[in-house]
């Protein structure tokens, strides 16, 4: 009788786990997919986890639920995000051979629309929490592959610190691993937020358009050499080489976006502009700061936020330069978020 009660309890007991993952910032960008159905990229990419930009996700599988429930902060998720989460849970359920629905609660420690993608940290934390809740013991590579299916860049939020995503040829060999621990190099990202307005072309569409640019193949041809230089510069803590190549790579990505034609509302557009006028003002300011001796370079993702990269010891000086430049003209309400290299995705107590 006692044994039976225990057995029944085991069947109905919800299976739960909580995970934390950091967003990441790419130095070599993932831009363009070889196979969109599994987020297989056209090229290797390199990134750094962002220690202050974190998603914490709790997944609870419960036989009594008749549908997945997704809550972000204290409000139900948008339909689009809830669908994305359910699709990802399906991948985990398939791996575990379990059909239970789940309650998912997810919180970001950083603001939306700030130019730091919550999909990377969110899908990485979801992959770890959901697989652990169902008792799957995935190793780092398997977790990275799983996270990649949810959002390509999420595979880089599984390992620690400085990370390379090996493009691979198929599902099982496209994953990310750490090339250096977070403590390896004290550099930081000062993300200057210029606008929080939603972008017109989400990055998933930008990926699709990339191949249409006349510069796409040019970039892909020179990327293996550039990726090698950036990897080595990180390993050797060679900031000038790292900064130069990273900045040039960001501009190559944006040159492709700006020459990726698309049609919207029946109107033809010659390219995607993720920049705003103040983005360009800031990029020009960075060049001037360098002329004045400041060690600072920039990178940009698919949005107007400018990510300033500098050695940690120069962060205060760079911040002062940002504030001084912002004060030069009325209306520049730039907000700055600082991130240092961050750790891996981990399971935590709720
Ligand atoms: C510009 O990973 O958001 O940030 O795989 O469609 O979810 P999906 O795309 P996503 O693309 C990120 C693009 C980028 C560059 C990068 O992070 O490497």
C-alpha cells in the first residue's frame, strides 16, 4: 500500500527545472543560413557572453495541463513567442519521448529593444531547463545543438565566455564551444541604446535576404581568414587586432544588409537599414576617440544600438566620452548598458 502510494505520486509529480543563460554579442556575425529549417549558418561565428544580460527560465511539465502556458515576467507571452516556445518544447518532448504540456516562466534581467537579443539567452535557458526537467542528460554540445534549433545565436549562449559556433554541414555538427573562459580577458561591451523602437525587418528575415546581396559571397570568401585572426587575437589578448577586425566584420554585415533588396507593402526597397542617423554619429565619434588615443572599437547587430568594445580599465573613459558626445546636441538620450564576459548556461535553484 505504501509502495503503491509512492508510485502514484511519482506519476503525477510535476517535473521542473530552472536555468539561467546569458545573452551574447557576436564579433564574427551569423548572417545568412545554409538551411533555415534547422538554423544551419553559412559561416562560423565568434561571440562573448554578456554577464549582465541574463534570462532565467523555469519549466514545469505537468500531465494535468492541456496546453503549454508561457509567462514572461508577470504577463502572458505574446502569441508569437508562446508559439516559438511550444515548438521548442516539442523538440525536447521528442528527445525525451514525453508528451506532457509545460508551464514556462521566463524573466530577462535586461530591457527589451535595447539591441541585446533575448532570443539567444531565452532559448538557451529554455533548452537547459526543459531538457533537465524531463531528465535528459544532454552534454554541452547536445544542448548547444538543441538551443540552435530554437534560435541560431542561442547555441553560443550555452558554453562559457568567448565562444565559437562551428557552422558544420548538418544538424549534429553545428554547435558552439568555448574558446576562452570569461576570466581570460577583461574586455567589456558598452551598449549605447539609441532607440528602443522595434526594427522593421527582424533578423530572421535579414538572414533570408542576405544571399541576395552582391557582397554576400565576398564576405563569405574572406571570413575564414578573418575568423582565424579574431580567434587568435582573443587568445593572445591583442586588442588592436581584435578591434580592427571585429569592426570591419560588423560593417561587412551591414553592407550586406544595406544591399539586400526586399519588397514591403508592394514597394521595392534597395536594402535594410538597421542604423539610425544617431548610430552613424556615434560611429564617427568612435573614430575621433581613437584618434585621441582611446582604445575603443564598435560592433553592431541587426539594430541601431552601438556596442562599444574596450579594455575594462578604459571603460570609465569611454563612458565619459559617450556622455560628452551625447551632451553636444539636444535630444540625444543615449542610455548605456555595460557587460563583461559572462559564464555558461547553468541550472539554478528557482
Ligand atoms: C545580427 O540568432 O536572432 O545578431 O536563428 O533566426 O533566431 P535566428 O536568428 P538570430 O540572428 C542573430 C543575428 C545577429 C548576429 C549574431 O548574433 O551572430
